[in-house]
C-alpha cells in the first residue's frame, strides 16, 4: 500500500495558442489504504491526473510522492501501480486462470506460485468456478472481474481504476459496486477510482475529489459534499435530482429572510449563514436547496413557501413536483401518493439549516 500526495501538480499540453492547461495546481492527499474517487465531467482533468499518478504522463509542475518518496521521474513499472480500464483487454485464447496469472508469468514467477496466486485472487473475486473458461463465454461482469484480478495479482502499492463500469448495465453495476467495496475492505489497498458517475463515486469511495475546469473543487466525504458543498458547482454536480438555485436579495423588512428575485418566494436562512451574509454586505446572493429538503407542509410547519404545480412526475417510490412562481421554476420531492395536479397550489416547508447561501460573484458557500 502507499500514501499518495499530489503537491501543486500541473499538466500542460502543447504550447502557444494551442496550449491546454489540463490540470491546475492540484493538491490532494490519499491516505494509505484509502479509496478515493476522482469525479467530474468529461475534460475536467481527472484522467490526466490519473495518468500522472501512474507515470503515463509527465507532470508539467509540482510533485507526486508515494510514502514521501518523489516519483516524478520514475517509469510506470518502477512505481508499482496497477490499472484496470473500462476495456477489459483480456487474451481470448487464455483461460481465466491464465489471464489472471499472466502478469506473474511476465515477471518469471514459477508456474506453481502463479496458480496459487491466481486461485487466491479468483476466490476473492468469485471467479473460482470459471477458472478454466475462456473470455468469449463470460458475461460482461465476469470479464470485468477478471480484468480487476489481473491488476490485483501484481500486489500493487496503488490500484487505479479508470471508468471500469462504463460498459456494464445498471443491474450488474449494482453488484459490481458491492463487489468492489468488498474487495477494498478485504485487501485494504490504496485505490484511486476515476469516474464521471456520482452514484459510483459516492457508493464506493471513502472520499471523493470533485474536479471541474482543470481544478479540484472540493475533496470530502459524501456527507461533506452533499451537505456542505464548497461552491455552486459541487452543489449542482452532487445529488439527484439536482439542487434548486434561486437568485435572491436580502429582505429589507426581515433580516432572517431572503427574497427570490422575480417571484413572490422567499427563504429563511440559518442564523449562522445569515450572520455571515450580513458581514459580506452584498446586494445579491444565490440560494441552493435540494428537492429532497422541500417537503409538503403540515399545519403549523414553518417556514413555508407556496407555488403552483406544473408537472407531477410519478416515479414509483417517489414523486417529483416541478413548481413555479413568477419567472422561477424549481423541484420538490414528495411522497408517491401525492395527487397534486397541474395548476394546484401547494405549500412546502423546509429546515433553514438546509438553505445553502452562495456568493453570487465567487459562487462560494457562505458559512
């Protein structure tokens, strides 16, 4: 295992007008045995970061260290890093056992030891019954586990997984998430998982590093990202359905309240966030609140807001209401038995602690 540190790491491709700054001043620490996901949209810099950790890309600036040892100048094979990709790249004329053992064969490990190690990995990955089968007869999930096993058998210090579930259907993906979590628990390997899928990242990782526009936006646990996003991008990218955002201004008649621009809506913020807002002394802010945190109000619940139903989207275990007031639309998650129809006015309640307030200029969370 390894403790991995990225210190002011940069990656620049090309020069002159075609110059692309793919990773900018990235600082990230991955603890020994930790499972960290690099999450972000296409082009955000996560794959370039992965390739620099492995040694497939030279860094343009900064330092990468494994256990306090700089690895900038080391070739990939000298870093003891193993990778699994979205493409399985199995040898079709090798059995599962032979595919698993191939990295050891390349190293000159004796056949009895190769078979023993392949058997151990197969047991962990639930591949023992198919060790004699060929890749062409395996399901997608089985092929993916063989690909993982071929990387794990090298006993790497750092295990890298690059979009390994991109070609797996939804039902099998759920099982693979469970399997990967169990593998990490059993092997306690330092793992870095690259994905654009927040469900995968949040389900698997101890911490998630969210990237956008070549920069690290926030690294934290699921609860930190969900409840205390560093900025609007993280608040919008993490969570399903996406966060509602409202342009707001302080209410001159109520210091605890924010008025939504171009509508009759308003939000009461928590005391600490409203105190921080008053210190900033700006005229416009952005409020974010998740659809899950807007609930149908019962008598006596405060604070509240009322809006007109535009769509009631029934999804079986829940319904999602799209609501509007003035020029503003937003969504609320309600029980599936809700019969609110288009044109109905509904009253919602929320906890002021769930009202996120962002600086409209910097997009940074206040408080």
